[in-house]
């Protein structure tokens, strides 16, 4: 007679526990092929469980082919292949190494938890079961209207909510653009620039080339055969460069003449401290050549994966025709909450509060650097460019050695040369990119003292 010690486990019915025990004995060979199993009544009495429990376990074993039934005779173990158990290596989750000072990270301080949670409760009460219904594939109309108003108030843009597409992060939106614009075109990415963008385009199967830059931004004459240009004119990362209006108009002429497109990544534009953000290229475009992109991951928190893009009217029509089968990738609950956060003025208040907070932190970091023993060997540039600035160091060390020396002192930082895909000019050497968004001043001061 089979004997098992069955225990109730959360989420596991008793019949399934019995099924697993019998299946384990069959797979291990403890129950040989042809072995007759006890009757349902006899096994139920022996295990002190209901007959229905045994019946459920036998039915599952029958359905999966572990046993067979012979009418008026009973149940017998089937002949099955018994493969040796696979050795499963232990899972070692690769977590980012913790360092005392991280000058590469993104800040999460001052998130408005109380306001956000209150708006979430309001959304739950007001929308109820509507939150469970399918979404418009471009995102909720409430959020798209709120985004259009925000762009009008903050960036001076005239945007039709029908041309806005909401997605879970810019990575997803980039992949949609690849499918929309086509893989037959050559894409150009700023050099130096954020390497992840280049990797996304390459993974999407398109040819990606470097867009050479000078002190005014991307050089149109150096774009070669490229038909799509990815650019961050309001705040180039990592140099902090702002593309002037004259160069922007040159790039728009390039797009018209080449029958090309410009993807305007308005990265980090909310956190410039020197002046009001410059007008967008989308505002200057009158021929439907600019796709505007932005995200709330930087202004609110990295885990809030809500990004959006504004497509020219003809491109949006093409999207509906070619890719309209895609579903929206952001839950309605988050979209309605963010819409209220924007409409109620909380987002503007949050940006103003964070701009003041980061300006204070930047000034504190600059003071620490100015007091360091080797302040006379450092030149600080682009300190008004969002949440990072550049520090050029007078040193004979290579950039690799400089970054390694900082790491030994507990400071994680990247060199400007690490953002170049082609040859690094002399002006790009011996320069560190200091992102102060997540730095703790007291730790930075202690680490600098060790270098």
C-alpha cells in the first residue's frame, strides 16, 4: 500500500500534493512499470483523505500518461522514459555592486508619495471597473490630453493628443519607430552619446552610424547616407551641449532634402538651471519630419516606466495602419494617476521643488570639489547642464587609470572618452562625467580625501 504524509500547503490542493508524490515515485523508479495501484477507496482510507482527493490525483496522472486504466481491473503504472535529473546550477542574481559614492546613478529622493497615493485612491474610486477594460493602443485620452497641455505650458509646443503615443519606457518606443520607419534606413546617433541607444537600434536590426559633432551639435554634412538622426538638442548627454537655432534649422533642411527623419530626444530638459528650456525642434518643424520623445522616468522615478512620443500626423496614420494591432503597454491605473498628477499642477510643483533641490546639491558637490587638495588641477564645465557636469583633470594618467583610481577610493564614475564610439579627440580626454543626482555629499567628501 502506498503511504504518503500529505500536508496542506498554501495554494496547493490536497489532490495535487498526492499526484506529485505518486508521480515522483514513478519517475524515480520506486513504482515500476506495470505496478498495480491501490483502488481509490483503499488508498483514501489508508491516507485518511476523501475519495474525491484520490480520484483527482489519479485523473491527473491519467491525463499526463503516467498511469493507465483497465476497466473493472484498476490502475497500472505506464512504461515511460526516465531521464536522469538535470543539474540546475544555483541562481546567482547579479546585483549592481554597491559603492560608497556613485556618480553614474539616478536620484530617487523627494518622490511625492503622499500626493501620488492620494491620487491613486481617487482613481480607484472614480473609475472602478473601467480600470479593467481594454485600453486605446495609444494610451488613455485623459493622459494624452494632460501631456499635450504640459507640452504647451512648459515647452511651447502645439500638440494634438491624437498624435501622442504612450509606452512603457523609451526602449519600447524606439523599437516601434524601427518598425515604423523601416530597417532599410541608416540611423545616425550622436558621438559621443548614450551607448544604450546605439545598442537598441543595433538589436532592432538596423545599421547604426556615428553622427559627428562640433561645438554646435551634429554636423549635417557629415551624416553621409543616414536617413534617420537621433538627437538630443536641448541637452546633449554627456557634453551638456545645447544645439543653437541655426544648427537646428540646418538639420531640418537636411531631413527635408534627404526625405529623412529626426528623432528628438528631449532628455533631461526639465533640469537645466541656466535658463528656460530652448524651443523644441518639433516646434520648428513644418514638414512632418520630427518625432518628439520624452519620459517621466527621469523626472519622477526610474521605476515609473511611462514614456511618450509625438508623431507627425502622416506618421501617426501610418502607425495606425501598420502597427495598430499593438496594445498599450502601460496600465490604465498608472495612466489615470499620472494624468491627474499633471492636470492638478502637482507635476509642475514637483519639478520646481526638484530643480531647487538639485541646484543645492550641485552647489554642495562643487564646493566639495573646490575645497579638495587638487582643486587647482580640475576644470569644471557645463555645470548648468541638467543633473551632471564635466570635470577635466590635469593628469598624466590615462582615462582607464583615472577611473580605476577613483574606484579604488570608492567612487564609481565614467570618463567622457567612454561615451565615444569613434576616435576620442584630445578635448575629450582626462574628463570625468559627474552625475550628482544620487550622490551623498558626506560620502563624496570622505572618498575625495582618499584619492
